[in-house]
């Protein structure tokens, strides 16, 4: 890609860039906290899904120091529904590390950023480029698609990732790397889309190898996906006196650190009745979770039990799977 093409891309971005709540407007100084928070939230998640969570977080915790001082349970509850919950655990760990070890200021180099919890190669590059103006190679799924078409990379993903990174490195300018990275991401999101790319609107159309061959829709090539294994499980809705028994899941593992219904074993001797099931798809497997419901004669006093008011179960911050199961539980008690 020529210097002229880079200039054309940046000119397109200046006019057509997305207005996002974490982006600095012209004349504003980028806020590393907002950029970091958005990049963590955007990992494997769409802009549309992230926007309300981002706005909720920055309203409640407007700085990295405020987030570092937050209660663990409050952060996990605020994250509920966004998925990939290890991100939330790392988010709090990273905020505390920045507050304690860096005086509340994010480091401005990729190497130092990668030493923080939850920050890998892509996120470190994005923060370094966008927040601090460093020349960094920022490659997300949108950029992979744009680069694969620009150079007609025939090797399929994920094996092609290092080649796509090297090609992105080749075309990343020494200056304005942050705007360039955001322009490439916006181009992939709005113009160079997975299906029916709008090449007539693309500022890079003249230098796109795939477009010249009329094969742009074939890229990026992807290796066939193996079918996801299916698992079955059981969750338990045990209620007493208008409250339901919840537990906090172990910090490590599936939905780690989140409030949930018990799943390992029945939490009490009771007359358990089935109340349907919920299907949910995780990254590596699909799950069918059956719900068993019962009413307890008394409230056992286990240390790990959290008895939550059923009338406000929506405020518990349950992850999506358990929020759907809780809805089944409330339906069961209304019909009982």
C-alpha cells in the first residue's frame, strides 16, 4: 500500500469514522483509561453490545483509581451479561496494578502494557497507538479481513495470523498510527465487511489485490471449524421465604467469580421438580442445563450460600445462562 493510499485512508477516516464514547474527538486528548476499558470489553464482543456496558462503567467508575477501589462483587455484577468473565477479573486486577504500581497512570509502551493482567499483543498495541501515539501494529478481526483482501492472502486463518500481522506491519505508518489503526478497524466494520463488501466506497480499492481479481468475498480464507461438543448439566433453584439460594462460582473456571445457581450437587434434601432447560453456547462447547426447583422448609446456614430476594433477582448480576435459568425458576414458582 502506497503513502498516497495511507493518506486516502486517513482522509476517509477523518470524515466517516464512527463516533464512539471511548474515542477522543478532534482537539481532545485521548484518555488511556477509557481506551483500555473499551479494548478489554471489545475482545470477542461487538461495539453494539459493549456501548451500554462501557457507559455504565465510566459513570460508576470514572477513573482507573475508582475502578481499582471497587468491590469485586460489584464489578462482576456490572459485567454480567457481557460474557468472557475472565476479562472482568483481569480488568479489576489490572486497574489495581496500575493504581498501586504505576501511580494511576497507564504505561505508554507495548512491553510495559503487556506486563499488566489481561493485556495481550493486540490490546497493548491498540492502547499504545491510540492513547499514546506510539507506532504499533494493531490487528483485530476487521484488520485481518482488510489486509487479507489487500494482499489476497490464500493461507487460511488461524494459520495466516502471523503473515497478516507482518503485512499490517509493512503498511502501518510511522506517524498517526493510532488514527491509522482505527481507520483500518472502521473500514473493516463499515465497508470491507465479511459479506458484500462495498468496494465502491473503499479508499483502498485501487490497491486491493482481491478486488482487482474480483475475489474479495473469498477472503479471509478460513479453515473448517470442528463441531462444538455438547454437554449437559443441572442447576438448582432452592427457595425459602421469598429468597433463592445463590453461590459465587470459583474465581477460575467457567463463569469464574460470578453469582449463580448451584450446579455441582443438590444443595439440600428436598422435593425437586423439573422446570425445563436452557440451551447456551460457550466458546468451546454447547450446553443444555436442566433446572430443578424446590422449596426449602428452612434456610440452611452454609458459609457459601447467598440468599437473594427473588423479587430483585434481576439485580443479582447473574451471567446470561443463569439469568435465563432464574427466569424459569420464577415462572415455576408462579405456576406452583
